[in-house]
């Protein structure tokens, strides 16, 4: 039997599932290196593909109407496990499709200025949640 130890950390009265250990200081991905490591395989056809892993449909079905996943930049921050510290990571919408169901997102890691780009899509309709699509090499 294989066991994996998972560390949880209480942070501002909520569990911080992204802490790497008892001394971790961050609550998510805060650098381009961490992002590249986490998403080295991309998003499509991986565990992060919310359109095929079933989690997107569950989240969409159970999302409250004012949830963070109903806005593409907030959804990117949440679903990609990006740091919630806006002094470390900036997430901005840079483009939008004509039907407003796909947006381009720019993620800037503020310590070194490195940028990453990806698409967010709204596959369950205009009232549904936003989920990450595929990362893009550049703008």
C-alpha cells in the first residue's frame, strides 16, 4: 500500500491546502517556475482539464450565483491554484471572443515580471462557471 502525506495549514481560519509543509509561507503558485512545473503537461487531456475530468460539471452544478468561478480572472486564480496575494500574482483579462464565452488571460508573476497566457472558457453556458482551457506560449 502506498501512502502520500498531505499537509494542511490553517491560515486566516481556513485550511490552506496548497501549503508545502508546516513552514510554508505561500498559499499557491507564486512564480513562473512553479507555474511551469505545475502545468508542464499543459491543461488539455490532463487532470486539470475541467471539461473532461468531471469536476467542472460538478462545480458548475453546485456553484452559488455569486461565486468566484463566475468571473474569468477569479476563476483562473482559484482553479489554477495561483497565489491569492495580489502583490505576488496579477491575473488580467486581455481579450474576449465575440460570443463572450472565451477570454484570454495574462498571469504576471510580480517578483520577476514573467508572464504566462492562457484561455478561460465558459462551456456550460453564459450563466456557468469559467474553467482553464489551454495555456498559450505568448499573447
